[in-house]
C-alpha cells in the first residue's frame, strides 16, 4: 500500500467508521454528564452504576455487568470507590456463597436521588440539541449496535 493509499484509508476511517464516531460521541457525552454530576460527587459511569443497582432486590454482579456491558473484573474495580464512600454494599449471597449481591445503601440512594434531576436536565438539553434526529431512533440504532454479534 502506498503512502497516498494509506492516507486515503485514514481519511475514510475518520469519516465513516461507526466505531470511531460512537467512541467520540460516548466520550463527549460522558464529559458533559461528568461535569453536570460533579456537584453531587459522581461521574457519569458511577451514576449509571448506581442506577443499575437501584432495584427492589439486590442484583448479583453478573447481571449488572451484562447490563452495563462490562466484564466482571471491571465492574468489581468500579464498585470499590462506591463501596469505600458508603454508597454501595456488597454481600455474600446466602443461597450461593460464590455470588456477591450489590445494593445501594441509604447514602447511595440519597446521592442517586440528588443526581437524577441533574441527569434529567442534562439529558433534556442534549435531546433538544438533536436537531432533525429523533432521540428514539438514535437510541434504537445504538441498542442494535450494542447487541452481541452472533459467532460464526
């Protein structure tokens, strides 16, 4: 491949690669939500994690990791600061001692409750800025892209 062919491929990837565009959008959105959630001491990732734990019954690590498209090791690492700050409690599952159950503490519920109005305002502003694009269409496309691909 010549240098010119190589550069034209670079331009093609820059302009058309879905992965690159989704990564860039995800980073930009995360920065906006990080900034918005800073007053309550959360990052966008922590907000998503606390929200994933906001259930009537404490979930196990596996289903939460699947929901957030994280591996279990990454999720465990993300839980540590939340546990240290008293927002999340991790307990052994009494029915299967190999499992760990995750629950929001009262402090975690309070922090999440204070973050939700910030999320709603930020989210509404972002959706309003999607001129000519239906938010539900974008969500649908992203959901489709986030599904695991079938193995050959």
